[in-house]
C-alpha cells in the first residue's frame, strides 16, 4: 500500500513522524470522545436493555430446549462508526506507549516495499497490537469508553482505510448489541463480563478476592464463593428434576382421570330401565390399568418428595451462603491482576485458533480477509451454525446428570483472528460440574465458519463425554468405544484430534447420506452421536447401510441393555 492509499489521518501522523523523533498521540484532543455520533452518550443510549440481555445470557435456564431462530443477521442501514475521520486518532488516544508502538510499526508496515522488511514489521505488529489490547482490556468495563475503541477490540479494525468499500459496509451493518440472550461474546464484551463478575476467569479457580485492609479472611471468602458455585448447580438441577416430576405427575393424573371416567360410564339396560349395565370386558381391563397408574403415581410421589427436599435444602444453603458472603470481611471484585490473567488466557486462545503455521497478523486488513458475509464469525452467524448443529445432533449441548439430560449451551468467545480452528477451552466450571457452562472459542475470519464451529462443538462433546466416563473413559460410552476403535485400527497420534475430524465428517458428509466412514466407526457415531429422529428416518430410506443401523436402534430399545 502506497502513501496515496493511506487514510489521511495516518498520512498526517507519518508527516509528524518525519518532523520529530517519533509520533506523538498525546496532543490529540480528548474532546474527540465527548461529542458526535461516536460519543459515549451515543453508545450508552440503550445500555440498560443490553445489560439485561447480558445478564440473561450468563444465567443457565434448563427449561430452554433450543435456540430461537435468528430473524435478523444485519442492521438495515449501515452505522457511521467506520466513516469517522478521527477513528484512528480516537482508537490510539490515551493508550500511552503501546499506542505509540502500534502507530510506529503500522506506519512502517504499510509503507514498506521490501518483502523481507515487511515480514519483520508484520511480526513486530503482532506483539505491538497485543500490548495495546492488554492496555485496553481493563477499560472495557467503562461505559463511557468511545465506541471506536470497542470496534478495534471487537473486530481488530485499527484503520478503516484497510477495508474495501464492500467490507466497510458489511461491518457497518453488524448488529452490535446482544439481542439474542445467548452466551456468545465478542472480545470487548468478554472482558467487560469478566470485570463485572458475571464471568469467572477462564481455566482458573474463581474470581480473585481483594483483601480488606483490616482482615486476612480472603481465603475463607473465596471458599464461600466456591461453595456457592457448587450449590448453584445442585439448586438448578433439583429444580429441573422437580419440574420434570411435576409434569410427569400431571400427565399420569390426567391418564388416570380418563380411565376412571371411562370406568364410571354405564349404559342403560334396555327393558330394565332405569337400571344400568355392569362393567363391560373393556371396563374390567381398566382395573389393572388403574392399579398400574396408581403404583406409578406412588413411585412418582416418592421421587418428587425426595427432589423437593433436595431443593429445599439447596435453597437454605444458598440463602446461608449469600448472607455470609454479604456480611463477610472482604469484598469480592475483579482487579487489574485478574484482567491481566484473563488477557494472557485470551491471547493464548487467539494463538490456538490460528495454529503454529497460521497467519498471526492481528489487524483487520483486506489483504487477509477472505470470508463471505455469512461465513464471518459474527454473533448471529455463529448462533445460526450452532442451531443447525443442535438440530442435526440433539445431544451436542447436553450433559447427563442422574439419567436426565440437561441442555447447557457453552460460553462462546469470538476472537478476531484469521484462524480456522475452533476449540473447547473448558467443558464446564470445575466447581459446578452439573449446570455450569463450558467455554468454546471461535475465530471470526476463518476459511469455513461451519467447520470451525463444528470443531469446537466436537471438542466440547469429547471432553464432556470423557469427564462423564471418568476413570473408565477408555472402556465406556462414546470415548471408550472410540478409543477401542482407534486401537484396533493401530492409529497413532492425538485421540481427540481424530474424533474431531470424524465428527466434522459425520455432520458434513454422513448427515447427507454420503458414506465416508467405515462400518464400525459409523455404528459408533450412529449410537453415541445420533442424528435427530427425522434425519434417521430419512437416511434409512436411502441406503441399506443406514437401514441396518436403524434396525439396531429398534432391537436395543426392545432390550433391557439399551
């Protein structure tokens, strides 16, 4: 890119660089952040509604059974954020030395013509940019932060002139607020949630506690937070079981009432009016059915009483813990050290989405962006893919507890990288294995968004199945069957990587009846990663291979060992 192609703002900075020992950003007026369409007032116009959606997204609701359809993928009219002539200045203003470094390296990178030097500046830009993100991360909780800084953190857009006109229009139409109520976060939102305490630190114990000046009881307070997290899982689980048993009781009572009504109906005896006929043969059969329903109700009542007791105890414990935490000697809050810890984790996540041989360049530029509008990792696009995966694989986000499946959608972090690898960072919170959300990471600018999301879901599915099987993961369930299959094939390498590859194959080829798996492997996936019933019914008509698997399902359902 030549000087003539540069954003006028950057060109002005370059001129300033030549006149002085280095570019300075401190002279940029703070008034840039106070007025105009990009001001904090504009950004915070609907912040209360947005905050409520964020709270909704962080809470697990076990009564929800599927994703809501995405009715709107983009705004009707483009927003003017990327047309702001002061965009670049505003992004870097107030960020100190990291901003100076980004400006220097970016200027050299964009004006350099020597390929070797350009490669050097490109590598330097990776370090400089992430230093800037590190500096900005704690500020994401500030509601008065200029919107363009969030755009830089969210999309990696430092300089709007690096867009093509079509790309600028596309990104200007992205829906910025989370209107879905689902736990899918852009990077700026992720740091904001960490700072608010609604999200705990990734792959760490809990949100750190800040000691009171007069007391050293932070360890006790942290222990109380951990106990509360565990108890929250029991509380949600117990409430789910109570709801299920109450629904089951209502259904059985309705069936019982229908049979009693049928039993109490007697036709008039012809010629012996007003006397009525005795029980018919059909009515006599109802005696046994009514007794069976009564026994089932008795069993249901015993189980319901047990779950109600568990729920009552969990609520009592929850109230006690909340009181102790509220009256405790320390205040739990996220400090800058916690944000630093989470930044290091997110940085590692970003590297992993790209891989060792991938393009680590962190700034958005038309040079590297080759995704389609529907294939870019915007929130609505990712949710659409996740919804399709769940439709095909109903157990994708399910976790079994006491033989009951709980649908728990994981937290999703969208990182603005040119990577192709989605993955699972945590299958669940270590302090609440029952109802806590896992964490998956999705690159925003991959070659194939569906494949990236499939990889992440496969990783999540594998880790959850492995944790469920515990010490017997090489013998039981999905992981046991798959491990034995790989052993029989004498394959070497990472077991989980093989599974992820096969899961992608399962939901891109086999789901359409394209047979790419061998017979034994297909049978494992058919049983432990089953398609929905409609898809099974469709596939059995297409090939004798699927018809045999379908018949196995019927045989297993008729046996006690299913």
